[in-house]
């Protein structure tokens, strides 16, 4: 059985890991992960054929090679290797979690910090028990700071990640109605996300806190080092000056540049921008570099993207959805001056026993505003009575869209990842 120390010496010679044999490059270390529908152990020989430097397995395979190491648990071994690597890096590790906005916040912070420092961060949304150690093992020796996104859908998950990420700084963007099924309600969400604060409190870390949210002020109590941001009474303060077509922020305290323009849609992105500015100031990034980095950041991957197509303005925010983010997106969209506003909303996932009621709440919110048209798609939207168009899936919604030949309108397209609402317009 190979020790973590011995494996780390190998990793130092071959600092590129892979968990998918289809992506293996010569010299990679292949970790044969397994799950309900796959078993990487079965691909050990294939990994060697593709010139993997070493292969880590936890089930014996009919391969005879000194490059293959059998361990008790491949995933646990990879996580321990990530921790060993983390302990060899004497740099700040910033952990970010939250119900909404964590990926946008992570991307903005990365943009700001990388204007001055060699910064490594989570790619895409590799923010789970596999993605986090993979991300950490991609941090090279030249790193000056790392930004790690942590997703979670049940309690004790964030606490587990902290054991090998060992964050020195942390941000909880918010703790709203997301993954209610796994967390067991809103209080469970706050307890689960709060595990990041618990680690920082115990290990003399620094929390960067959205001071507008009273529950975050309460959750962060007892942490010695706190940097605050918000719309008032904080180290860094700013307000949304306008949000059409893009968010423009007017800074109030802690930042001498008064106006910051962004390419983000919606005033619900204000906390994400302020968090990045607060981090930038804390790490002594020059204000002009912060302003340029925030302004140049362009969202991708269906997150608050503004798309102009066939004379229409489409807000594509289809990467994910929960009651908190859905409400914020609808309310922001309702304030747009365009009289031809169309909502196309996919159902929300992982809400457990509260799902039907939360979908009903969204319907009641929609009723408060005038719309040219509303289409509700799939999931629990199909189980409640409402006066709007109803489609079983994104394909039906797309067919309806194509028949309408919509022109000169504004559209909001949003839904949980499983609904793949971006396919409505693609």
C-alpha cells in the first residue's frame, strides 16, 4: 500500500491528474474513481495503453505493472493527496460557498486577484467531493493565491471539504432556499453553509461577510477577522445605480472609484461585485485594476448572459434555479422598461416536501406583474393550477417559441440545471 507521502513524490514528478481515460495525456496520473453508474477500475489497462504515468485503483485488476497502485479507496486517496499538496503551499486559500451567486463571485474574485497575483481557481463548477481535490491538485508551485468554490446539498459536506482545503479566508454569498431536500429546510441550509464559518472561527481565519444579511452577521459571530461589504455600514459599500441593460455600481465607502460598470445582468449581482471588490481591497489590488477586472468580466455558461438575437433581448440565466434566485431574477426582470416581456421558466429541483408550495409561490409572484406571455416548463409546475402556458419539457417550449416568431421583445429564460432551459433558444 503506497503512502500519501510516497504518492506525493510521484505527483511532484507527474503533476497532472486525470479521472477520465478519454482525456488522458501521456504522463498523467489516473485515479480510477467509481460511482453508481461507472467504475474507473475497469479502465486501468486502457489508462496504461494511453501512457498514463501511474494508475491508482481500489479493486484488483488483471494488469501486471509497477505503475499500478492498489489502495483502499481511490477518492479518499485523491483527497488526502490534495490535502498533502495544500499543506505544502503557504498561500491564501479562499473558499466560497452559498445558495446563489457563488460561481459568479468566484469568477469575479479570480479576475480581480489575477490582475496582480498568480491565481488558481475552480474551473466551471467543479465544486464537489471530486472537483475540489482535482482543482487543488491543479494548483502549481508558482501559485500566490487559490480560490476554491464549494457546492453542497447536505450538512457536514462543507465541513468535510474544509478538512483538506484548509481555507484561510471564506465567503458565504448567502444561505437561501436551495437544496432544501438535502439540508432539511432553511435552517439546515444555514447550518450547512455555516460550516465554513465554523472552520474559520476555529482556525483563526478571515471571513468576508455580506453585512446587509443579518443572519450572516449572526452566523459569523466569534470570528476574529471579518471584512464586511454591503449597501451600508460596512468596510466596502455600494449600491446599484442601474441594471439595464447591465449592472452599474455606485461605490459609497472604502473605494475611491465612484462608478463601476459591469457586463452582468440584474441588480441581484450587486453582492457578487461588492464581494470581489472587498477581496481585492483586502489583498491590496490597486483600485483601477479592480475596476477594470470587474468591468471586463463577461459571464458565460448560461449565467446572467444577455443575448441579442432576432431583434430580441434574451436574459439567459439557465445554469441553475432555486426559490431565492428565481424570485430575484423575476423581480429584476419585471423592472425592465420593455412592455414586451416574456417569461420562460423551468421547474426547480431538490426542494423536497416544500417543492409544490415553492412553485406555487413563484406563480403568485408572477401574477403581480404584467407580462406579454408566460410559459412554465416541467417538474412541479405541471402539478399546480396556473393561468399560463404549460409545457412538459424544454423541447415543447422551443417548438412554441419557433412558431411565435417573437420580435422586439425581452425574454427571461431560467430553470434548474436538469431542465436544460438553454436549449429553448439554442
